[in-house]
C-alpha cells in the first residue's frame, strides 16, 4: 500500500488523513522529521503559516523536507501549506521551502471576504468543485514550469510543478476527493520517478491530468 503522511504540527491534518485513507492510501500523522522515512507523499495542511514555521523550528524540518522532495516524495500544500512551499511570499515576509516556483500573497482577499466558499473549475473536469477559502493566499506569479490545475474565475488556485502541488483553498473540507485523487496520482508515480532518475526516459513524461 502506498504510504503517505500529513504534517500534524498544526491545522486540519486529521481531515486530510481521512481523505487519503478514503482513497486507499496508508496515511500517518507526521510530527517528527524521522517519521518522513518510508513515505512517498506528504500533505502540509492549512492553518497559520507563521505559527507553523515557529513549530517547525524545533527540528531541522527544512532540510528534512528538501531531502524528501529530492528523493522523489510528492507534496501537497494547502493554504498555509502552499505558502510554505512557495519560492516567494508577500504580505508578510517569512521563510519558505522554495519547492515550487510561485509567489504567493498571504491574506490576499482582504478583510470583508476573509473567508468564503466558491466553485472552482478543475481543468479536465466538467463538475465544479466547491472550495473553502479561509484567510486564503493568492498566487501572484507562476514560474514557467508551473502548471495550472484549477481556476477560480480566471485565477489559478491549484498548481503543480513536478511532484509538488499547491492549493490556495482547503481541499480537505469538502467531501469532494478530486484534489486528493490528483495528489494520489503523484504518489503512485513514486517508483517511476526513481526509475526516471537512474535511467532518463526519452522525451517529456506527462502527468495524467484528466480528472474522472
Ligand atoms: N492566512 C494564513 C497564513 O498566512 C493561511 C490561512 C489558511 O491556511 N487557512 O498563513
């Protein structure tokens, strides 16, 4: 069974774990860097990114997560998790993991609309996805290698670069499992990824983005 984890320092990690288990993945709560060992995918949940960073100061999380990414581990960051994964942050400077080439602005929807629900459009899927934006960030810049997977009106809200996915909304708060399902496809590519590293394949490998 595919082994995934959810960073369980803060935020709604239990709902992410439940979603991944529902999809047939093994999922453990990760509170120590050593618990990343043996995992093929990791979710960094939403919450509050500054608080999360403070909690992460207890252990060498930056090194551990970079190593996890380097060895082919798939990552999904939602909301505060996306802020942490980004290359750059505005609206409150803070450290980031720099694992996806985007700039995010924290708390970017302003006060009145701090939090809201909206239908987003997953590319390749006709049915709208109901999404919760809670003091959500916005992507302000996407690097060349970054692919858009979902839009709110015309604005990217779910993106991917290589084995890293970032969502500005809370993917765990609805019963809709399509985003976790996309993430699980990255997790299932884990071995193929290792194979690619040792024996580079000809041409570009395409991520299967079509959503049922
Ligand atoms: N506003 C939060 C931050 O800046 C993120 C909100 C969330 O994760 N729901 O970290």
